[in-house]
C-alpha cells in the first residue's frame, strides 16, 4: 500500500534558515535528553551512536547495509519528532553538487555544522562547537572531541558520475555494494576523523545528512523500475539470503520490521520521498 501524504525530505540548500535552525535545534535537544539504552552513552543522542556501534559488523559490508541504514535514519527522525517536537522536513546534503568542495557548502559553516578543513582538530564553531563524544573511537569508548579532517580529493568522489555508475547496476546487491564503497565511503572519509570511524561515525551530526544522501541515491535507483521497490538480493553478514521477510532490527528503538516494510519509502510504514 502507498501512503497518502508522504513527508518530503528536502536538500539542505533548499531549506530556509528557520528550517535549518529547527533541525539542528532538535538534534541539540536530543543531546540533552537522558540515555535509555546503553551504559556508555551520556544522553539519548549517544544511544543512537551506540546502537550503530553495537551493530556495525552486521550492517556494513553486506546487502543489509542500505536497508538497515534506511530504517536507522527513519528511526532517528521519529525520535526527533516524538522527543524534541521536530516538525520540519528531514534534510539531506547533495554531495554530488558539492563533490570536492564540501568546505564551500553552507553545511560546513560557523552558522551550522562548523568547519571541515580542520586537519583532525576539534570542531570549535557552529551548532555543535566543542562537542564531547563518549561513544567510540571504534568499538571502544573514551571521551574525545568531535573532530574533522576534510579531504577534498576524497569528497571529489561523491560526484554524480560515481553515483550514477552505481545506480546503473541492475542487481540490488551489486548496486548496494557499489554505493557502500563509493559515495558512501568517500563522503565519510572525506569529512574524516569522527566521520571516518565506521563504528561511531554518527557522533558527528553531519552523519544524518550524509546518510540521507545515500538513501536518496538508493531511492533514485528504485525509481528507475517499479519492480525495485518489491525485490531484494544478496546476503546478510553470515551468508543468509535476504528475502522480503528478512528482519531489520534497531534493537527496540523502533519495532522490528521486515525488509518488505521498508523497501518502498512511499509505503505506509516509512511514508516519505525526496524533493529531487
């Protein structure tokens, strides 16, 4: 079934400043809420980071990658809405437009997410200036700053040609592996430092903008053939073939679902689309 009135996720550059402020404020709000799930977390936002950390081997390097991250991002969105009163559109960052020049984007400014060309240093400007991260690095936990190490040679590879090359793959699992190792990996590594930490990258609030871009690219691929919102291929971490009945779990942050429930963003469960 298709939902009647899907939410529209809007590219960061197409948001007005009021919408941008509401989004960043909702994230800050979540950082001020008590943790519920993980001992090492110090707030509810870090629960989401720890969730990703705890599931990292299961949801990377296999065909579950795109689907799990689709549901994870949606679950984060629901938390912003239910816990922090967020009513605006969830943004995505068109990295194909800013490939090789992320630092020139409005995202990485002192008004919003702070600098990117920091050589591995701490973010000291923007809405998340001097943020302390308690989940990670890696699978361990020790207090560290939100840091970035912008590399334009890496972010050059989030360009449209690379996205389109992956989206030209006809098989879901082939496309998913291409996307994961392509614009997804280059975006993480090109922002660098915390974002290049596979386990704890959601510590950087820009993570969600990046993954919305990756999910948008997945949706663009699906839009090319209606059958693609009803089929899946590939295997999970241990080699079990993915089917429409394969479960997708965010450990109780939202109810478990089956792949069939989240394959179509315009279905009744997720009910969203992208502006372009």
